């Protein structure tokens, strides 16, 4: 956690929401609670790389599920990712892991044919 996070709070919230909405299986539009959750992440000093890593890790886990299992319901809230953000904070991931997660999400999006929201 970075207590001295220097990004403007409004820019931080906008960046978090943009990343969130670009993910597969997330809503097309953020709601008021999503904005509050993103602002709370800023207040806690959570770095952008931590949030992005959590978004990608959760997406890899969802997209990588066995096709034999029943489908999961869509993600409806940014708060869904809070436990994964905490997990990433405890693991301290690096840039290489983030690159791996980005590639893995792209790969799984292609496999699952949901490329509409897969960058």
C-alpha cells in the first residue's frame, strides 16, 4: 500500500472505473456504489497496479473455469474485487506478473468467445 499516492482523486476514480468497465462480465456503466468503492481505494492509498492486477486475476479465474461448470452470474459491482485486491496486497505482485495476467485474460477471452469486452 502506498500512503503517499499522488494521483488526483478524480483521475484515480475515473481510471479505476474505466479499467473495471473494460473487463469481461462487468456492467456497461458504473453505479454510485462503484464510484464510492473506487474513492475508498484511493483513500486507502491502493496503487493502480494493485487494482489492475486484482481485476485481471479475478477475470482469469472466472474465464478459466471449466466449461463443465455452470456459468457464473455477471459481475455487478466493483466491490466484487475487494477480496482479490486484499489478496494482491498480501502477495505484492510485480510488473511481470501483471503482464502475464493481461496476456492470460486475452487468451481466455478468445477461448470463451466473449471478445466484445476483451481488449
